[in-house]
């Protein structure tokens, strides 16, 4: 299943582009689900549909989103239900850990008194990404389009599974298997029962779930569409988002330049705004194209309302932009935007090679070079720390702990440089650890 994550700068029209992307995929004959985590009624107002709510008596074992509403042939919309998902998960956790709660003398919370905690929306969204992949064959969707939070929050969310797995490995290392065997004896010595086996089983279940979600995020079938309203402030935000996505191995499929004003107007105020947009648009092409296509969407002059409003004429070919969309003549509506953003690309037949490669320069320079693609990063916001067998890479507000390849673990870091969007870290073999020739 193709998964398209739509994010971008704040207020750039992510929900509109996500809806248009879903419509474009459905036009290609793909059964498409549009998922939104937006808690207010913006998606419903945009699409002209009733409120996206869960069904009465919904089971906690079902999918973590509302009942899908059909927008048009082949495309449905649903909202991730954070409240109900949180209640069901916490109630299940209490049931598994009732032994420990009894030991502590704690009173379990009732489902009615549970309210979502800050940050739980991210966990619910990750759970939804995984759940969409596990539908039985023939009953699921071909394309999943997700209306994501703004780019900084999206990058942090996509990094979460790997971070949580690392925390679990540190808190519950492999040696816990031996500790399990000792628990009955420790219980006799202490005179109190030890934590229930179900708590350890819960941690293992979390590890499996997080690994599955991370697999979805890192899959070649998962791509990101970045939405931006061109301007000087948005340019820097987009650069930071690009570097953060690259740091976590997320592939950007397209950049959507949204709400472009018409050019050639006689109104000086509008001409100044349009000129500023065009300057920023030129920068976008220089930074992204041709490796990543830049698609142009016109300013509609109003907010789209409903799919019925959206199913008019197709955008006319013009001379503006790589995709031939003339912002001055393109008709309004989601249908026009769907034609401009295009359907998601086909799923690759096989995964691309790992771009994080180690280059052997021992013969010429006496070093091994680890090359990491970080387009959009700048030297001022870049940080490197070697910690044991890991390299901590920081790019602006984002950081990731990368396990070193086996050969580099026997080396010391001797330098690093950022050139043409690539971070190149130099490693010199440690004489005490490097194999010696006989």
C-alpha cells in the first residue's frame, strides 16, 4: 500500500492538498483513504461532509479512526479518534498490570474519567499508520493519504518509534530474561509479590508494534509531500524540515507551492505580493528541482467547500511551472487542485540502495568516509557527538542516534564536513582495535 504523508509549513493548506492528493489517487483507480488528525471541523468544512465520528459502541480492538465517509467514487475520509484510542489502551494496560496496582494499593481509573494527555495524539496517529497496513487483502486500501501536523511536529512524530524502541532496550535489556527466572525467589525473599509477567509481555508487545510502525515509516512505499506558501519566512522553515526528514530517512516525493497569486496584474499591492512569491518560487526550484518535482497550485480566491464544488474542469496547460499549470487561468476547486498535485507515484518494485554508505579511502587518505545525505542542513545548526558505538547527529532542532557500521566502531572520528547536501564524517582506524596484517 502506498502511504503519502502531507505536511508543510503552518497555514500553507496541508488539508486542502491532502484532500486533492486523495482525489487524484482515486481518479487513477486506486481505493484511497484520507486520514486526518485535525481535532476541529476544518476537514469536514473543506470537504462538505458530516462530522467524522466513531460509531456507537465501537470496540477497542477495531481500527483507531472514525467510520469512513465516502467523498467520491473510490475515496473515503476518516478522523483518527484520539480520545477513544487512549481510553482503550490505558484501560487495557491497567488490566494487564492489575497485580502491580494491587501491590501498590492503587485504585484503577474508570474509562469515563480518562482524558487524553498531551502528546498522545502522536501515538494515536502512529497506531493508525500501522493499522492501515494490516487490513486483510481485498478489504483495505491501495493508497493512504494522511493529513499530518506542521513539518516540525511531523519530523518529531516520525522519529518517535525509533526513540521509544531505544528507551525500551535500555530499560528492559536482553538480560531481563534472567531476571524473570529469579522473580519467584525474589518474591519469597522480599515477602511481597514481584511485578506481573504481563507487564513484561506488554513491553514486548510495544516493541513489536513500534518496530512495525518504524517499518512503515522507512518503507520505500511511504513518501512525504511538503506544502508551502512561497515566501521568505517559509523558505527557512522548509529547509529545516527537509534536513529533519532526510536525517530520519524519509523520502520527499514532491513540494507543493500553494496559493500562488496571479502575475501581470496592474494592482501595485497585488503585484508586490506576487513578485515576492515568484522570487521565493524560483528559490524552491533551485533547491529542489529536478531531483524533487515542484508543483504549483493557484490561489483559488476562496476556500474550497465540498467535493461537489471540486469536480469541475481540469487545469489548463500553461507556461508557469514544471507541471504546466497556469495560475492565472486554472479553474477553482479541489478537482483542479487534484489535477495539479497529481496522483502519488507508483510503489517501487524494489527498495533503493541505502544512501548512507561507507567509502574506503584507506589506501589514498588513510580514512573511511561515512556519507550521510542531509539536504537543507547548514553548518551553524549541525552537531556531531561520538558516544560509544553510536554517532549522535543534530540538525537544527532534530537529532538522531545512528549505530555505527561494524568497521567504523574500530575507528576514531578524525573530522567531518558538509558539502553539497552531504555530511561526510572521516574515521581513522584505531591501531589498538584495527586488524593487523601479518
